[in-house]
């Protein structure tokens, strides 16, 4: 017990990190070789704790025999279907974190980006709906990866979402959310190398389950949600859910007085559940989501290097000089001001939706057949600014049209056998088309090319028209066809020892092509000098890759041994292997010079090793889950960039070898009746073990002309070394049908590099966010009224969530939401 208390005590002392690592490692080792606890398992429908448990009062059959029975409380296990059958989360020998509907509601976790405030080892990068990604244990941070699948799979109602942007919607009518860490693929769906985020919505009910909710708050925040579920006939039930969310932005554009990074989302989900007989059910789901807001505005984080140049003189700064020569005014360089001065619009439009049919048939033998057929689409249309006031760029971006089909067929054995198993087939087909466009204004040459000596002279003479008033378009397409056979089995070797094995083989056939037309508009190319034509062609010249192809087999595997040390302690050790296929760049980048094969990205492979404990203590009022992991990744797929002319182009690349290792802790404690404390945290050391030709940051490349560097042994970008999340909820005693409650949370994230080149000026500083709520529930017959006051980012921290390398050596930053104070009224009936 002392070793476990040591884990909790030392986890909070982040300033003594090296000592903490040693203490935790020692404590975990001691826990493995000897620990005892007491457990009394109680099942509860209401699961509110983030560590995979819920709080319930213990029932007593003889209150006279225990005068203190009313004071007994316990943690009740959460039921999960991670291994394709219902079982208690504490019995599953894998790191899994769970958020219930109650937790999501209490902590106001309403969208994908919020989840990293409640889950260990999770990083969500969000610049806009297209440039978003989900990473686990530092792996998978690949925004804007049109030509690749994600390292972390996101599932909605058992359907794999082929693009991370498909998950960028309000979390509507959710029953439960599960985060699995490590390579996946032997149980269902798509193969991934880093983890899996499984989102399950509430199913239709045959009894009335209705609710109406409205929230309002700072910056004209308004959210309306509703759910209606009931029987439609004796064996058919339906459920309809909808939401609408709006809020003003918080980035001030001093050029036109508009505010950017506002919110305007809406969506609807309809379901039908048909149960013609006890052993068969069919669930039909259709949903539609729309987003139409001024997202994606970024502030100046680093204005590029200032240095003494033999060509341009002392105290030279490329960005400031080029921007000034283009006529830009009010060049804000203090990101804390939350201001831009831009003449171009900034807007994002998303439409997405789909449908699925899940059929479950239980055979007389106890086996179950499951079929899941699904179709989804995702359309993204941006309008992007250059965030300056001169007419250098009037519009730019990458629009995407994506559609996917999937079919899964599973056979699950009857439970409680000597060997439990599941096997299945999976097919996935996706087609993605994108259009990359850049519409230049009449000062483009000055902003993008003024540092080129020959262009500087032309501009001085009023003769430069290389990029001015030209429009450039490129068109990319990629198609994926993936087929897989998978299976997993658990052999109950003894009453205490289980051996789990799993395997998957996937065959994928991929094709792609990308081409760029000659630029439209501007001065006729024939009127340009040879030097000017070379500059134009390097950045905007016509190009056709022809058809590109990749195909081959990839393999996934799992071997886990788990041992029930005592009724309250499960120990496990796992080796797993995951692979995901290669892909293609749908950005041309340097391909005209490097060749079409440079557009290909190799497959990524991961080997994962971990040991863990799942424990209950203090008469099942304290639950502690801990694990140590080590992952070796080869040909790590990441978002890099290339310098094409004076522009920075985002590209996909293999970043050599990566090692991710660390410790994860997940704890829930119920010290007194109605008070629940949750803590989770992670220490994550994710490092490039080999990355010799990484891009050099602008503070090196612009002054010296050196464009590459060796990042071997350095940290992987976008990965905080330490993450800690704490939350609590206290429900006061009910009085006159009113039950007050109070909750709070604190989420802390260590610093991390914001860009692939580990630019010291892109560092995202450590920050902590505090949220709180105070409310009361009132029973009105069989109905319930819930009224709450809440605040997010209580201390109004100004913090950076992501950074982005841009033209002329600058680094832009995406800021997190400022303080929002609001109120929610919900009626359940």
C-alpha cells in the first residue's frame, strides 16, 4: 500500500521529474511482486468516473447486523465491450480509460479537443477541421494528412472514421467513450499503430427517455440540445437527437472589426432499433453535421530571425521587410494581444454525415454474429487568410471531398468457455479528392519574393509581375481498398491465469495522382524573363505525377499474459505489433525536382511492450490502474514541410525511427459518501532515435542557408512529457427533492515543441486549465430538472494549443479558448 501511495504523492511533484520517475518505477515494481487489497464488486448502470469505475452505495441485506451500513460506499465497475463481449473494465488486461455520459456532461466536455483535459497520454491537435489529429503516447500527430490513415483510430458507433476531421463535431447524446492505448486491429475495424478512441452514442429505448437542454454564456455562447427516445411499436424503438452551438470568436481583426475563431455548428442523429425476437436486433443510424464559422485564425508567435546580413544589412528580418514592402500595416508580433490585422476573409465550412446498419444475431450455441455496414462522407471548404493587410494573398487553402464504405463481419464465441474468441472480416474503401488553391493579389511579389535580389530590383523599378494577380490550382485524388482477416482468443489456463493471443493480416491497394495546371491570370508568361519564369515555375508551374500505386500486406499481433494476484489485483504483460500502410502526398512540394516517387510515404510499424496493474483497495473505495510502456516505431509517418521558393509547403514524410516510453496512472477514490475524486496522468518520453535529415528551423535556415538538421536523440514535436488531470464531484444530500452538487477539474500539460523542426521559437509553453460547476437537480414526479452554473478556464489563461510554420520564416500560433462563464438548464422527462 505504501508503494501505491508513493505513486500518487510523487506524481504531483513535476519540478522534481527525475526523482519522480525513479520513485514511480520503483513503486510499480514493488507493486508487481507483492500487494494486497480488498474488493467487493458492485455493478452500476450510472458510470461517472474517468478511470473506468462508477460510484454506488453498497446494498446490505441485513442492516441490523451492521449499524454503519448506511455509511458503506463502493466503486462499481464499468461494463465495456472492448473485447467484443460485455465484461468489467477492471478484468480487461489492457490500458483503457473511460468517460461516461455523466462525466462528459459534468465537465462540459463537448467536443473532441476537450478530451485531452480528461484522458491520459492523449493529444488532440486542432488548427481547423482538416488540420486536426489525435495522438496517443506521442504517436499520431499528423494534421492535414489527406493521403494517410491516422495512427489513432477514431470510431463512432463501431464505424471507423477515415479522416480525423470526421470526429470534429459536438459530442451528441453519448453513452460512453473509451480510449485504448497501443497498437490495435486484432478485435475489429481498421488496423492502427498507436491506439483507438471509441465513441458510443446512446441507443433507442422502449421506455420514454426524453431531454431538452439549453446553455448560454460568455461571448454570446448558446447551445441547444434535445433527445427523444421511445417505442414506436412492440418491437421497434426510435431515438432522435440534435444540437445547435454558436459562440462569438476571440481573435480580434483590427482591420475590419470582425472577431474570428467563432463557433457555428449543428447536427442531428436518428436511430431505429428493431428487435423482432430475443436473439436478433438491427440498429439503423443516420447522422448529419454542419459547421460554418470563421475558424482557423492564427496569431503571430515568432516573426522569424533578425540577423546581420552581408546582402541586406544589419538587423535584417525577412518577414518584417517583405511585409512592409508589400504595404502591410500593424504587424502584430505579441501573441498575447489576440489580434490580427488582415484584409482577407477567414472561414471554414464542413458538411459530413453517414449511415450504418448493425445487425446482431445470437445463435442457439451462444455464439453471436455481428454485421456492420456503413457509409460516410466528409466535405471541407476553406477560405484562408495570410493574416496581413496587404493584398498579397486573397484566398488559399485545400478543399476536400471524402467518402468511405466499410463492412465488418464478426463471429464471437459463447462466453465463459475454456477459450473465448472472436474472429472477423473487414473491408474498407475510401476515395478522397482535394483541390489546393492559392489566389495571389497585386503585392504577392513583394511579400513572397522581395528577399530575392533580382526581384527586389524589379519591384523597385515597378516591373515585377511574377506571382502578382495569379491563381494556382492543383488537384489530388487517392483511393484505398483494404481487406483484412482478424481474430483474438483468450485461453483461461487456470482460474487465475489467462493467455490472450491475436493476429491480423491486412491487404491494401492504394492509388493516387496529383496534377497542377499552369497559373491563371497575371502578366503573360511570355513577357517574363528567363529568371522570372524559373521563379514562377518553381512555385506554380504545371505538373502531373501520373498514376502512383502502392499495395501489400501488413500484419498485427498481440500476446498478453494476465494473472489474478488476488480478488482485487490483476497483473498483465503485453507485447503487440501494429502496422499501417503507406500513402501519398497530395501536396506537390518539391516533386517536380525530386521526382514523383518522392510523393510516396512508406508504411509505419510499431512494437509495443507494456506491463500493468489494475487494483482495488480500501473495501473497493480506491481504484488504481498503472502501467509502464515502451514502443519502438520504424518509418514513423509525420507531417513535415518543404521550402518551395519562398513558400512553406506542408508534406507527409517518414521521420526515421521513434521511441515512446513512459508511465501511465489512472486513479479513482471515494473517501466519503457522494464525493468522487479522479486523477490520471502520464510521463511520456517520445524521442527520435534516428532522424538525420529533418528540416532545419527558420532561425537556422534563413541566416545560414542550411536547410536540414539531425534530430536523432531529440524529442518528438507535439508531445508534452508530463500530463496530469484531476477532477472531483460532490453531490450534497437531497432536501425537498433538490440535490445540489459541485464539481471541478484541473488539467495540466507540460511544454512541447510546436513544429517538426523543433524550432525553439515554436515551443508551446506549459499551461493548466481550471473548470468548475455548481448546480442542483430537482425531482418533479418522474421528471428531473437540472440547473447549473459553470466556468471553463476559470483563471482566463492565455495559452497556445498548436503552432504552424509559414512563409518568410514566421511561426503562427493557434490559441485556446479564453474564460467562458455560462449556465445550463436541462429537463429530463
